């Protein structure tokens, strides 16, 4: 996506711009659509479908057009990694931020919103000696662009017959709970409000069930309280154990070969699912299972593209796992279950 930026790339924090529409207004007053400049709006560890509406509201509050008449802007919602931030730092010409951003961006010149005139002067100084060039075609910042970018970054490889030849189909994910190991140590990674938690306890009867969830977004913040109320007895007996935090932070804290099976149902993005699967490869016993939800292309209502299919496919190919079960739930949000080859 970084190759879509223009010659003068200005890095800005999505959170800061959302909190301060005046910063957006100041930038839009100094840069126009014809300028060979892009405001790269960085949203690390966020999903584009989550941050995009808030950014649109910020643009509206600032009176900035989010179309071809406004300055060129590009939203980059991606997991924060050293490699990604090094690539951004190499691409960016300046930082537009009130506070020092540090890290890989320390060496970049920083311009506070009050200094936007100096940012414009830096742009003019860089471009003045060059002969006029036609600006790059304006790409409106649309959700379709972000959905396509998500799919483009996903794994494009293929399974072999060995990964599927022993796979059996099940009618739904509740039936799956009767097939995976009973009375063991299990994890539900992404428990939300506990709807599936109750099914796991009733149908699979694990000795220990560990719930891993951040419960941090507006949609799911109340879920932890509902779980604590609905399963108070299981929590009190330590049969049900709560671990609040990001899955990729919490899972590494368990001992290797700890779980008999895990069920992954978090943000369904390619990057997160791929990271979770690689961690679970170490945390699940040799004869254990890795299962998960939303083995489909995405949510057609929202719409939100998922990366579960691509991540699971890559995991089977690179880590030597095979499909044991696939479910055919009528809502189209299928589940998978893997075991080692």
C-alpha cells in the first residue's frame, strides 16, 4: 500500500487526527489535491473498518472533503511491526504530529499542527527545483480500497490432497464439540459474551476451559461481565479461567504442549489469525487440535473481508497440519478443526 503514496509523504497518527479535527483542517488548508503530497494516516494494530468511520467523522468536522477535491490521504491500518515501521520511515518525508513519535520515526522532521506553514515550506523547497509534473491520479479513500488491500496481502498458496483427504463434514460447530477431545484442557480464544462458552462446557465438558479475550472494543466491553455472571460457579471452581488481553500477548504465557485443543474466534484478520495459529502450534499437545470459527471469505453484511481461510491454508502447508473437520453452519460462518499430519 505504501507504493500508492505520492512524492512527499507526510506521516500522521490516526488517533491524533481523530481527536483533533483542527489538525486535519490545517493540513487541508495548506495542501491541495494537485500537490504531489500524501498524508499517510497510520493506525497501528487497528482494523480499517473500525477506524475508518471515526476518521470520516473527523474529516467532516474539519470540513475536509474525502474525495478527489481534497488533499491526497491514505489510511494505513496494519499490525505494528518493526519491519513495517522501518518501511514507513523510509517512505515518509516528515511527521505531522503534536508530540514526538519516537521509534523508527525519530529521524524524520516533525511539524506540529501549529507549524503547518513550515511543513508546506518544506514541501515547496523540495519541489521548487523540479520541472512541473502531472500529479498522480487521485485515489479516493474508500472502504472498497481497504478491503481489496486486505485480500491482496493474504496468502495465495494452495493446499495439497494430503491436507484434506481425511476431512469429514459436520452440520454445525456444536456437533464439532462432540468430536474433539473431552475432559481435557481447552481454550476459547475470543469468547465475546460467552455464547459458545456455554456450549463448550455443556457438550465437551473440559476439565479446564481458558477464555482469552481483550474485551476492549465498544461492541464487546460488556461481554466479560456477562460471562462472570453467567458462569460464576465454574469460575469459582477454577474450571473456567479468565485471561484478559490480546491473544497474541496472552497465548505465549502458557507452557508448550499445554492444551488438548483450542478454538480461535478473534478478529478474523489474516495477520492476527496467522500469528495465533503459529503460537498455538507450540501450545497444543502433539495429538491436540486447533479449531476455529469464520472459515469463510468475510461478513457480507458489514461488509468486512476475513483472512481466516488464507491463514489456515498457509498454516497447513508450512506447519504440516491437516483438516479433520469442516462444519456447514447455515449462517455461512463455518468452523474448521485441524490435527497434525
